[in-house]
């Protein structure tokens, strides 16, 4: 049972056949069925909380050193926003529109491109930092003095699937735990009544569940999805969150099931999949205590809902994700991801579609930054924005741009990063990284460092070797630390 499938909608007394088939525990399970059929009142003491028992991977853990951030939110722009049309201004690209690229293109490209194409969007400087931002992001432009731009970030794969996996797991070829799973594994969570890692409306393509999976880490470290990319965020909810069964009876069921399963597991060297399933039962039970209130956006003031754009059909969908993220973070969830999916892949019609995409997310992103700051949460909340790669400065079909993993832009805010700062760079046209620009492993090492985790010490032994998020790579970028 998964937290998305908390208790059933009405009491159900299973037959002996159902219990035996479902649990495979023989005569002991028959006793369980008899207990349920009897439905006698269960002492209130049976409704105890079992969270926090030794071995629970969600228990809070001490970081390796003093953290700058306690929690994290990833605003993922699925498809690959164009860095040269958003935050990485290139005057020479504007000047040389229509000319051939003055250096070689990559040996392998995703699609065929032609000559240089100027950005159709105006750039100007904002804030005391003087950061260049295109007209696509007027609300984010008002927050630039809170941001730390990472220019020239580079990955290793120019296909969406591999690039998503690289950003989310550190590997573009193998199944590995996601960033959120590593964070939860290293730190645990501050609220045992909620999942420690929640992903809102995630994509089911381009790696799908592997982008939020725990892989070989404990199963409880896997992300809990609310909805998916095909579900409007207003419908992204935990199904069957409220049960008509009394808590005492639910508690009794779980206690007996746990006893039987532990006996079953003892002969199987503590099967990790069975353990994860048991932990998911317990989490689903505990979520009934707190999740309904946390997930209820109607509890927010009208002013806050307007701030996030919930009153505008254009911004309402991503605005709900961002507001939900703030509520989850505030309630103690360690890692939250919001996904704007799958919209930023402009091989054609770049001007119209990038305008549309930016209008949907610009106000909600700025609202989240503003709201976190006003509530005193931004200081120890790490905000991370970006896509799986950027776009080429050369034209595809005259009005689009191809995938570009060789140089793209992300930004960070809060959580101990330098504000009003830009690190790294790309070439004069924004095609390749140059100088001391980060790669994805460096980014991951730095994110973990901000959370108080040493990426070289955060390891898990599996299949005879030690694994980590950064594999054998990565260095912390101390230049961006506040």
C-alpha cells in the first residue's frame, strides 16, 4: 500500500479467501480475518503512533556539518528553457543574427540546425545586481537580488530521457536514486506524519518514476507523487485520505499485520521491499492526522491565493503547485518538487510558446520567493529552478532551437547561496560552457553541501560497492556560498 492509497472508502471485512490470498500468512491470517469480522471495540491504547522506532529511515538525522538550508524545493521546467532567451543575455547573438556559427557545432547533435538566430525577446538589467533578464520574466526580474544564477551549467546527454535522469539522479544511463531520495536518506524528515519527499504533478515520460525513485536506497526514501503531468494540480491529491474506519480499528489491523509480516520477514533476512511496504502502511495511517489540513489550499487567505495567481487561469495550475510546495515545506517536508511539464521543448514556434510558458510560471515563482521570505523561511529553504538542458543559439527550422546540454542556466535562491550573484559563463553565443562553469555533478555536490551533507560521505553500499549521488565526480562550488 502506498500513501496515495490510504485507507478504503468504507469498512470492508475480508473473507478468509481474500486474507489468505492477499497476505499468504496461513492460519495466522485466518485469525486476522476473524478479528476483523468480530469488529469488537479496540482499546484506545492500540491507536499508538509507531513513527520514530529504531531503524525508521525517515527519522531526522544529524547532518555532516552545520547546514545552511534545512529543506529544498526544485522548480523543474520540463523540456529545456532557452538560456539565451531568458537569463543569459548575448549581445553578439543579436548582432550576428543570420550569420553562420563562427566555430564548430558539437560532433553529435539532436537535430539539424542552421545559422545564428537572435533572441526575439528584449533584455534589460534589474535590481542592484544589474542582472540581465528577458521580458519573459517580469515578476522574477523583480527578485533578481535574491537569486544566484548558474550560467554555463553543462550535462552529458542531449536527449530528454537521459538529460532528465542526469539532472534528477546524477546518471544518464543507469537507474540511480534521485536527488530528493538522497536528501531524505541523509537527513530524514522533520514531520513523521507526512512523506519526506513529495513530487507534484511529475512527468511520467522521459525516465518517469526513475526521476523520483529511491532505487537501491530504502524504499521509504522514494518520492511520493501527487498527481502527474496529465492531471491539473487542483486534482492532484492523496486518494482515500480519509477513512470511515475508526482509528482504533485501523491501528489494530496494522499492528496485527505488522506482527505477521515481521515474522514473515524474519525468515527472509529483512526483505527491504517488504519493510518498505510496511512503512508505507504506517505512513498512510499517520497521514490522516495531518495531511488533509496541509493540502487544503482554501485555508490560505484570498490575498495569498492572488499572490500565487490562483485567480488567473493562466497561472492557476503552476501557482497551486508552488503554494502547495510552501505549505508542505512549512509543515516539515524535506524535499518538494514542482514540475511544469512538458512544455519548454521549442524546436519551432519558440517566440509564441516560450511567451506562453513563461506567463504560466513567472508570477508563481516570484510569489513563492516572496512568500518564503515574508514568512522567514527563505533563509533556510533552498530554492532550485531549471530544466534538463538549454537550447542552441542556432536556428532549427527558422523559428526554433535544438537541445543544448553544453551550456544552460539554472538559478538558486535562499538556503545559504549568494544573492544577487552570477557564477559561470558560456561563450559569446551561449553554445558552450567556458571557464569555471559547473557540471551537473558539481551542482549536486553543492546542493548537498548547502544542506549540510558531504557528497563524498553520503554513501550507500549496494552490490558490493559504495554509491553516491555524484558517483566519483563533483566538487562543491564555494564561490556561490553566502
